[in-house]
């Protein structure tokens, strides 16, 4: 068993198992999972670790990050709120469970703290874990054919939905769909993680505004 095999094949498997054990323990934090996978990327890719995740300097584009991503993010949030949410809750017969966020309504200091947490955990953490690492590792192991891409998007969308189980079955389904959508965007944008992070953030920010004013 040579060093290359250990570094490129065994390292990601061990890293993913560690994240799964963390998830089963009940102490799962997306930021911790992201750090584990960043370390795994450093072991595997060394100086190209961040590039392997999609953090590429040439991809940093002001127009993409501050015009296209905000417009697409807000548009996605509106479509989520006025189309996807009513349809899914109608099909499941269960309202999405946002009770975990109840204490943030009308609480400005709390909502600002939540904003920082969401940027770190959701925008950065979830995009590093699901798109930057897991999606690209899936492609490395199973190829980049159309069938592989479809399975990649579906599987990681399903897992993304599972991490939002606290929102009930409707929340899991909706989060799974959003996860698949973000995976497709990541593919279309040629693995530009900066864009995905910005897009994810601008989907979540309108949610926090609505949450603060008690509109959801």
C-alpha cells in the first residue's frame, strides 16, 4: 500500500467517517466538519488544498459575488417562499418547523449573532462540506459522466436534507431540493466555491430579515 494511495484514497474515507461519527454523536457542528475536511484536503492536496475545494483566486469576481449572487440568492429565496414552500407543505400536510428560531424574532442582538453564525456555518461550512469537498470527492471516485453527476447531485441533496431534520419532513425535503440546486450551480460555475458561498449567504440573509420581523 503506497503513500499515494493512503493520501488520495484513504484520507477522504477516514475524514468522512469522522464527520459521520460526529453526526451520530449528537454534537455535529458544520464548522467542525468543514475544518476536518479542510485538514483532509491539506493532507491530500498539500499546497493546492484550497484550490481543490474551489477557492480559486481567478474565480473571485466582483460582479459575480456582489451583483449576480445577491440577485440570484434573493430570487431563489422568493421562489422558495412563494412556490416551493406552499407546494411541499401541501403535499406533506405538515408545516415547516422553524420553532428553533423563535427566540430570534424581534431580537436584534440575537439576530446579528445568528447572522455571523449562519455565514460561518451555512454559507462557508455547508458549501465547503457538501459542494467543495463531498461533491468533488464523489467525482474523483466515480467519474464525471452524466449518470455520475446526477447521482452526485441526488445523493448529496438527500444528505443535505438530512442535516436539516430539525425542520421536520417538509424542511428536509425543501433543504434537499435547495442542496441539489446549489450542487447544480456549483457544477455550472465550474466548481467556483466563492460564488456558491455568496449565493448561499444571500439566500439565508432574506430569511433572517423575515425571521426578525416575524414574517415566518
